[in-house]
C-alpha cells in the first residue's frame, strides 16, 4: 500500500490536506509508515491510542514525519 493516499510526504508548512478518515484506515496508514519496525506490546498500545484519539491532521503529520525520517535515512 502506498502512503500517498493518506498524506503528503514533504515538509508541512500548514495543516495537511484531507478530511475525516475512519480509525481503521488511519491505523493502516500508520502501520504502513512503520513497516519493518519491530513493535512491542506497549508500542501496540500507543498505536491503538493514537488511532482513536489523534485527529486526522495530527495523525497525517505523524505519518508524514515517519515517512520523511525513513526517506532521510535511506538517502544517507
């Protein structure tokens, strides 16, 4: 799954575009951004919390940050 359906993967100068997305799709986007990362029980707990309690623009920003960190590391 490509992450671009959910978020812009570039520096954000303002709130990222996009409307409401149901929590299961927010979780799918976050998990896509975290692909390859080994997760523990507490990590899973925080993911569940983020999916249900962060608003869409905040979740989009978090996902974008993770993706940009991944790209920065790959370009090193």
